[in-house]
């Protein structure tokens, strides 16, 4: 489904709200991770692979021994493949490493996309 950038921004904002609500409700980290991972493709489609990779990396650290289901794993691989194509392997690895230490609140902030997502390489 192709949405105008505003549609992706709205979906990302809703994901940020869901993530914040999950944390306030004290849901388990793997559930919070799933919510964040579901938002990563929206951010990628909005044209911001850097944020998408950081979100995916952060969510991966919150799983703490809870492996992804096959559909979740497939989606994570798809995001990785598309982001690597945009950022290159080195750029992808840098963003992934930067995202690993992010908290759910910081990821929620990342989901508050600017009016225009940055163009790749900027």
C-alpha cells in the first residue's frame, strides 16, 4: 500500500503512542519490541532508512532471549535488505550499532517523523 508521506507520518505517530502506552502499562519487553518492529517498515516507507534501522536494532535488544516468529524474522530481513541497499553495508552497520542502546522512549521519539523525512545519505 502506497501512502503519501503524511500517511506514513500519521502511522508512525500512532506507533509512538502505542509504544509509550505499552511502556506505561508495563508490558513485557518482547511485546514492546514487537510494537517497535511493526513500526520500522512504516519509517522505511516514509523514506528514512536510518531511523528504521535504529528502531529495528533497539527492538532486537529488548527481546532478551525471545526469538522472532518466522513472519517477524522475514519482515526484519526485508527491512535490513532494503536499508542496506539505501545506506550501504557500512552505513547500515553504523546505524544498527547506534540503535542498539536506545530506550523505548527514544524509539518513540524517532517515530515522530519530521515533516519531510531526510533523503538517503543525508
